[in-house]
C-alpha cells in the first residue's frame, strides 16, 4: 500500500509539472507574439480563466517567466510585461554568450561520436523548421508557434555543445543565460530574417566538430555568435 501511494504521488507530481509547463508555453507565446504590450498587467486570475486551469499552475509559470526577464513582479501589484531589451543590454547579453559558448566549444573538442550524432540531429531539426519559417515568410504570414519552435531548435543545437563540454558550471550558466534570450526573441519574433545564415553557420560548426582542426569548432562558434549579435543589433536599430 505504501508503494502504491508513493507511485500515485509521483504521478500527481508529473501531472502537475506537465500542466505547469503547458501553461508556461501558452503564456510565453502570448508574450512573444507582442499581443501583450510592455507594461501591461498580467492578471493570474484572468489567465487561469482563459486557459481553464486553476491559479496554481499560472503562478508557477509566472515564477519561471520572471527568471527570463519577460515579466516583472511588483509587491502588491502583481506581474507586468517587461519591455524588450535595449541595444546596450543586447550587447552585454552577446558578450556573455561569446565567453560561454566559445569556451564550451573548446572544451567539447574533440567531439565524441555521441556528441556528433546529437549535434547532427539538432542541426537537421533546426534546418527543417527553418525551412518552414522561410516558406511562411514568403507567404507573408507570421506563425508565432512556428517561430517559437524555430528558436527552440536553435537553442537545442547550442545545448548539445554545452552538455558535452564537461563543465557543469558552464552548463548551468548557459541555462540561466538561455532564459534571458527569450527577451531578445521578443523584439525580433516578427522579423526573423537570418534563418538561412543561421542554418549555414550551424552546419559549419557541426562540420568543424567532425573535422581534424582542433581550433575550428571554437573559432566557428565565436564567428556564429558575433554574426548573430550583428544581425540582432541591426534589427533592434531598425
């Protein structure tokens, strides 16, 4: 009987976590779509009613979203939509990415067969979803869910490198920094114009890890982040 009760408790925990993650994704899409203006109040009660859930998973999702910087919380006032990152904040974010990701690439070299397999799979997914984004843009449509999936695939590619760099602290810092990237994406979601460039740069990084030059993965990762930084700043200024 004790074991059965324990399994039921575990099932309940998994179910609650799944609901919280679902609510998180729904609110994230709302924030990234631009439908909620910067400074707008986010009512937990209203969101719970709209999603037909209790307030608990909404509160839990808001705590997660606060870590991304997409929402801010004021005592006795609740949550509000945070403004997009400014140019200086973007520069600082990419400075941090350069340090973390170039070092992770260096530490992950030489790549194991397992890492190469995961990296190629992530690259392929990123390319496939990127193709769908390009087709949607050609058709003159903006699919927030599709673009969100594109950014998730992009992040998964970089996550493979961190997972295989052999440094748990770099990995943890990357996850913390990755949350902040949502704020960058908030400002560019309706103007994803560098899909082809990003796909080509990811392919070059994967090829470098599969090659014989021990310096190439770090150099190409650095080049990729520098190029993304330049494109993002140009878009923010535009």
